[in-house]
C-alpha cells in the first residue's frame, strides 16, 4: 500500500526523495513484521517444550 502511495506521490510531484522515503518506510514495516513473526514463533516453540 505504501509503495502505491509513494509511486503516486512521485508521479504527481516529480520528487524522487518522497518516493525513496516512503519506500524506506515500507521496508522498515516489512522488517518489523518479520521480526514479530519470529518472536511469535519462538514463543510458541517455548510453550510446546513445557
């Protein structure tokens, strides 16, 4: 979703920095989601061991 917003903003303004900044936000969100997934997976595995 953010990628689409970034692209539309770039098309409307021609400012590549806006696109790049929003793309960085998208990348950060992806990393957070992956980290949350692994944390949940670790917690699940620990509960199974008990």
